């Protein structure tokens, strides 16, 4: 399992799954964060709005990492 995707253990069924998200802005290194629950169309991070794209980054055996870019 990837370090960036967290499955909810059986003893915590109310805790939502966490999914990896890369915040990508031009040539700057991506910032990888965890988002709990369903991924929204946009999210706020460090005072900026980020929009989901159709891009993903490979996470090996785990689900792909979703890519967000500045809105």
C-alpha cells in the first residue's frame, strides 16, 4: 500500500479513507497532501484554491495520486 493512500481499519469504520493529492504549479515541485473522504472538484490549501484535473501520478500498487492545479 502506498504511503499516500490510507485505508480505514475495521475498528474505525466512521473514519473516511484518505487519498493522495499532488498540488502542481508549473515547474515547482509538487506538494503532496492527504485528503480524507471523497475528493472535491476544488480544495483550499495555503490560501490558494486548487482545481482537480484528469491527470494522475502513478503510485505503484496503490490507487493513483490525483493532480490538482491552481484554479
